[in-house]
C-alpha cells in the first residue's frame, strides 16, 4: 500500500484503478466530441477540410514534440533513417487519413460517420489475418457479417425496406476506417520499440509537412471563419492529443478488454451529442443498425471466449485439415 507523500496517510490500491477509470471516461468524452465539433465548423464556416486537418495535426505535433523532448530526448535523437522512414510511412497511413475523415464529415452526417468508423475492429482483424497475426475463427466471421449488416441498416435513410443510401461522405468515412485499421495492424509494437511519444511525434510531424501545401491552398479570407470556429479547431487538435494520451495512460493501468469495452461507448455518446448539438435525427434504422454493429464487434473481439466449444471445434478442424499437408 502506498502513502501520500505530503501527509503520510496510506492510499488504498483501488485509488489507482478509480483514477484510471476516470481517465477512461475522459477519453470517451473527448473522442465523442471531435466529430460533432468538426461538423459544426463545416456548417458554420467556410473551412477547407485539408486546412482543418493540418491545424489539427499541427496542434498535436506542437503538444507531442516538447513532451517527447522532455521524456525521451535520447530516443528521439537516436532514430535511424530507416526508423524515421518507417514511422513516416505509418504516419501518412494513420495521421494523414484524418484529412479523409474531415472530407467525410463535410459530406455526410456525424451519425453515419461514427457508425462506419465503428467497423474498425472488423477491418483491423482482417488485416491481422492477412499479416498472420490473427487466427480465423467462425464466430469472428459471423461477427464481421453482423457488424457490416448493421452498418448498412444504420445508414439507410428512412426505412429498413426502402433501400440503402451510401453517399460520397460515407465512402470517405469507409476509406478512413480502412486506412486507420491498416495503420493499427501494421504499427504493432511501434510504441514499445520507439516509445509512445517519440513514435507519434515523428508521425504527426511528417504528416503535418505533407498536409501543409494542401492546407495553404485552402486558407480562407478573414471574414469566412468566425472566432468560434477558430476556437473549435484548436479544441479539436487539443482533444485529439488529450484522448490519445488518456488512452495510452489507461492501457497501462487497466486491462485492454476494459478499454475496448469503453470504446463501444464512443459511437453512442457521439450520436447523442450530434442529436443534441446538431439536430441529427435518431431513427429506428440507426438504433437497430447501431445495436447490430455493437453485437458484431463484440463477437469479433470476444468470439473465442464467448463460444469456447466453437473455438475447440475449429481448432480440431484446422489440425485435421493441416495434418495431412504437413
């Protein structure tokens, strides 16, 4: 049991878990506000998505760089050119994709965007299978199909039986989801190899340089953007960094399964905030589809634990099929 350094009073071990849980709640709230804030900026001001993304990434870089210099200056200065190139490539895949997300929010609703983004565990699992890091399982495929069907239902405009509506913005959101899933699948072990702040400082910095020319071309005149919009753009950048720091901090104190479960609250909170602040409707297709997505995601994440007999049967089938070939 630890003691308070000022008073010497013993601190229960549970206090660390409670603090981590509060950080997890903060992470969910920050993530949930980014998409509604971005959509509000687009609705009230003439801001180019590339400019908004560049500002978001630039603010993130300005926050990460001094943190990396203070906590891991030796690791930052010892990066080789091959390591720098690897981190830069991953940054272009994961951080530059924020621009794709911004264009998606330009043309679709927050609800559509966040529900499509909720499919990221599905795509991450698919990329993990392609890289040989994830073993295929029948329940996993069932969960993928369930989540995909739920997404199609959720983005249908009015009726479950009137056909599915897939807009340009939805396509951007799907592309962003796939890019981010690929980034997560290919960046396994990056934080342990280079350090959390060092790796992300390089990824954010190199991505900022890539986004800068496109953002410069989209700078509006002074009367096209309100001070409130500028304030929200700064908030989006700070919220991105804050949510990122809280996520990695909570992962050190809480099991990954707990953090993943709380991630399921992000689309729920985001849709609620979009309904309250932007007036986006919450219809029956969205409720049914969103619920189906969450069920599918849980099957993808915990299928083997939820159905252990299926896992044992599938392992026996794999051994039987691979036995004669080995």
